[in-house]
C-alpha cells in the first residue's frame, strides 16, 4: 500500500533526533557525579577534622595534669620571687629591727609604756624641683612617692612633779644620734584620759624614715 502525505510541508510532522536528550542526560549525569564528588570530599574533610579534634582532645586529657602542675609551678615561682625580694630588702635594709626595738625601749622614759609600734610604707604627694623646658627656670612638680613611717603609741603617767609630757620621749629621741640619724619627727598628738582613777595621757608619735644618704647606707 502506498501512503501519500497530502499535508503542506509546514504542517508535516518533523522527525526529531534523540541527540539533544542524550546530551542533556549526559550533562545532568556529569553534574550529579561532580556534586557527589564534592560532597564526598567535604564529608572526608569533616571526618578528618573530627578525627584531629578527637586526637587533640586525647592529647589535652593526657597533658591536662602536666599543664595544671606547670601552672602551679609558675605561680609558686612568682610567689618565691616576691618572698626573695622581700628577704633581700630586709637583709640589705639599714634598720636592724631587733636593735631598733631595744633602742625604743631605752628611749622610753620611766613613766611611759608602749601599746603599739608600727612600721608602714605609705604613698604621699610630694614635690620635686625640675627645670621648665620653656622658661629654663626651676619649678615644683607634684609627684607621688613612697615613704616609710614609724608610729609609736602608748600611755604616760604623771612624773614626780605631777606633769605628763609626751615631749620627754621626743626630746630623748632627738638627742639620740643613732635614732635621729634614721628618723625625723613628723607629728605627735596626745589625749588626756583617766584609767582606773589615774590620770594618764595617751600618745601617738609618728616618725618619718629619712632617705638614704652616703653616710647612712
């Protein structure tokens, strides 16, 4: 049987080649393979990273005790350093405290007794003389400096003539060459009190430790 297509050419069905479909399928397949490759590589990197983290955690757990011991040793090192510096400072100091306590006992008049002997280092506002860069003249510049103070506190009872003079102690200290070479009177105050029917005077005397000089080093 002979078939005759009477449709005009523009309406006749066109025979399509399967090549574009095959190419599209191939491209999609390649894209999927590439994506799977990237995914697999990423997963591998994640697994490697997790393995390294676990390894570092195991190493940290192993070294944790060593680290804690090291930190303790470092803290102990600083503590010992501070103690050594304090010991060196005491050892090289001009004041031998056992001799100073004996000296204070000798300086106290018979009607005096101490209730406190305190040595402390305080930060005080002081001034120094500097040369002004603009005027080339000396000027005072306020600075904070550390100063050492010796504070004596106690009581005094009347002497035979009935007087209670705190100046008896300060005069003795000023006349003593050894003590006055190290300390200068800063201030003192006293208060009249009554102790068990006895008139007494409480006192507090503050001495400033003099700066080191060639003669006192």
